[in-house]
C-alpha cells in the first residue's frame, strides 16, 4: 500500500477505535482519555490484529499537542502567570529537585543504579501539560484557581525538563563538572531568550497581523494564519532545544492579548479536538504488554510518579495557597507524566544509561499515569466535597432564618468590590475573602471581613448564614462556587444565593446545586445590547426593560 493511502488508513482506523473506546469510557463514567489510550493499545505493534504506523501517528500526535497547548494559551491571561511570578517558579523548581532527590534515595531499594535513578526521577518529576489541559477542559475547570496554577506549574516543569536533558546527557558522557554546568547554563539562557523574544515581540506584532488578516473577512485565511502561528512557534521552540508544547503555549499566550482571541478559539477548537485524540491514542500504542512480566518495576516507577511527585507537590502547593482543598486539587492535577517523560527516557536510552527493558518500563508507567489521572482527579474532587460537616447550630427561638438586612459578598475582586460598595449604603455587608491582600483592602474600605477559604465549613459558620438575606458569590472559580452553594444551602434553606457563571452550562450546574439565580456575563452583555438596540428604534425604556426581563425569564 502506498504511503499516502497507508497514512489515511492509519488515521481512519485510529479515529474509529478511539471513537469506540471514548464512547465506552464515557458510558462507564470514566474520562474519554482512558478510552483513547485503550484504543491505542488495540492497534499497537505489540498486540495482534491491525497494526498502525506508530511513527506516522506520532507526527500527527505532535500536531495535536501543539494545537491543544496553543488553545490553552489563548484562554490564559498573561497577568495570571505574572501574578504567580518568581514564587511559582521557585516552588515548581523545588518540586522537580525534590522528586529527583527522593527517587535517587529510593533507587537502591529497587536495584537501580545512580544514573538510572536520576533518569527515572527526571521522568517522574515532569507533568504532561496536554493531559492537564484535557482533564480540566472536560470538567469545565480551566478557569479555576487550581487549574490555572497547575498549568503554569507544568510550564515551569517543561523548562526544567530541557535543563535535565542537557545536564543528564553531559553526566552520562562523562563531562567534567565545569563543562556540565556551562551546558546547563547555556540551555537556560537559550530558553530565557526564546521566551522573552516570543512574548515581547509577539505581543507587539501578532495581534496587528491577525487584525489585518481578519479585515479580509476570509475564514480560510484566518484559520491558516493561526495554524501557521501555532505550528511555526512550536517548531522554533523545538529548534532551540525546547519543547513543541512550550512554543505552542507561548504562541497562545501572545494571541490571548489580541481582541480576536475569541475568534481564534472558535476556529481552532474542532480541529484541535481531532488531533488531540490522535495524541492520546498514540500514547496507548507505546505500551508493550510484555513489560507486565516486570510488573513490580512498572509499579515502582508509577509510585514515583503518583506518590513521590504527588506528595511533594501537595506540600509545596500549600506555599502558594492558604486553601488546603485548592492545594490538593493542584497536586492531583499535576500527577500525569507525559511527553517530556518520553523524551527523558529516550535520552537515557540513547546515552546507554537505560536498557531497552527499563525504557519500556518507564514508558508503560508514564502511560499508566495518564490512564489513572482522571480517576485520581475525580477522587480529589470527591474528597474535597465530602469534608465532614460539623453539626448545624441550634436556634430554638428561630426555627426559620431571620432573613434580616445583611448581605454576604464572597470575593472582593473587582466585581465583589462594586457589589459590596453599592449594597453597603443600604444594608449590612459582610465580605468573605481568602486572599490576604484583598481581605486587607476590604477592611480598609470599612467592611467586616471574614478571611479564609469560603468553601470551608469553619469559614461558612463564621459567615452566620442563618441571619443573612442574600449570599452573593463573585468567585471566578466554578468548582469552588458550586461547592460553596451546596454547603451554604445546608446552613440556610431559605437563603437567596446569587452566583457568577462562566456560561450556560455552568449556570445550569449552579442552579442544580442550589443557587437561586446566576448571572452569566455573556447573557447580560447580550441583554444590555438588546435593550440599547430597542431604544434606538424608539421603543420606550419601560417596554424595552420588559422585553429584556421576558428574555431572562425564558432563559
């Protein structure tokens, strides 16, 4: 069969088996990733039946990684990354070093040499940005605090992976300490220079170019422009020794500063999803069932990925957030190893440090970490939601809440500050904020502030919900908002709860959780535009408001 036809056959079969696998996984209430990886095992060179061309599918999988991370970058706000700044970089770096040290100390127990333990520790210390993005996207938590920080954390790990590849190769080749340090320093300088060049130059140039292309009103030209940008930046990143994923993410960050970022996502998402499926299917094709004979070695490497990295990450995550639940979800989200683990293992094989059997063991453990990561993240969510509730305080004189003139505003962000400031002149307002800086700003404004994690039962009891008339939640984290709604409803069944929603699906989930009303930014913008448009046609203010209100009720 000719090469072109064979490639089409491989892609068609891979997508077909992935469709079946993803459907079965979804029916079993598992992540679709599990189904895609299992489908890849069915068409791998290590199982009977149809065998896909792994090399060709891996090339297509690289496109999937590029588009997936590019889309993630487009949805990111560069200010969120800068806000984490040096603190996040230090904590993520400590995590990589901590995992390397832990695996090196445990290596002799499993019979690994010092060099093997270093490569295994390096492979275990990094996380797959592509898998994290997919998991968070499936749950609608890309905008949550733990989602944003976990993705930024994984990007720091990508930079460390480049340094580790250079440093471990230098050690394997027997270079002196001075030569090794100079190689690592050079790699770090190249990475820093590339990132600065892409971000600084890109923010000045790319939005302007995309705007000029958009003026032509051609969807084809616009799609070609964003695809060329994503793949071109990824290739440039690979050329200077960094990862395709990092380059694509940086390109997305640049585009996120453009007014056309929403249009970029709209054009890209369907194509991204198809190629991302190929990535997870090709990961399954790398698993050799023969390594099951060395199952204890696979479990040992998997333990390094899940337990050593997860535990160290949880400890360090508490340095970034005072909220224990957020730290837990961040550490669970950072569990899956991925593309850089493959590269580090392959580097060890090429340097002669890892045997082919050990290389296969690391690959199997890496893919297994991807397979178990959806279940691990789901368990993390369940653990957070099942925090034991303290007994409800008894109010014998007031079996029904008093529903006084007190409002509770959760979140002193820009929205919360406006809401609290407007209500303060008429009602008693209590502000709840977990960020110490924002909490202090609330006190400076004269508000009574309850500082701490708003989803914690301890903080919820300090809100004194039985005496409140309305609870207004302005948090941008959809998971925390849903959890707070459910727990607040336990404390006061008659309370009016108004929440901020990221979209229609999020609004539906919040209403099912017990919210009285939700405010979706997109909908409110549309209503205001309708009202303004009606007024331009001579409709009276009262009639225009009535029409908008009917739209709200119908929705």
